């Protein structure tokens, strides 16, 4: 029978300590190599490339430019309540660039304006769904 002076547990402990020490040594060298080295200085050269841009101003003298039509003014929506020639009350909405313009359009249509107000664009809560299903609850 062979005589063993080192127990298997001690041998295993020494093996794990050697691996842990090697890993620790590797991490120390990696840390020193990464964090304590400085980058090599490089000479900075300033490069300026002049852009080759030609602006053709003769476009403003062309016939196509002279025949351009300006954009029309955006019209607002107005809700109105008016009376017609028969005295009946009508309500609806009309598009116009301003409130006096809307009144003029209604008067030219033969209506006498009782009330007019601008319809605001958008919704009070923009995150509310457009179509909501309502559940009817029956009384108990």
C-alpha cells in the first residue's frame, strides 16, 4: 500500500488556489495594461475642403418662376346660427380666412347672422380613442 502525504482535499484546495491566483494575476495585468497605458500621440492635420457650390440665380428670371402662383391663405372653420329670408333659423359650418369674411359669405348667401364662433382645431384629449364602445349596464 502506498503512503500519501497530501490528502485529496488539500490537493483539490491547492489546485483551486492556483487557478484563482492565475486568474487574479491575469486580471491585474489586464487592468494595468488597459487603464494605465496612454494612447500614442498623433499629429493632427487640419483639412479644409472648399465646397464646390454654384448658385444659379438666373432661375429667378425664367418664365416658370414668373408664372408661379402663391399659396392661398389657410381657412378656418366657423360654426354659425343664422336666420334666412323666411325667418327660419339655420345652423352649420363655413370655411373662411377670418370671422368678418365668414359673416360676409353668409350675408351674400341671404342669411342674417345671429351667432358665429370659430371651431378650434384638435381635440381636448389627443390620447382618447376616436371610437369608443359604450357598455350598457342593466339596473339590478
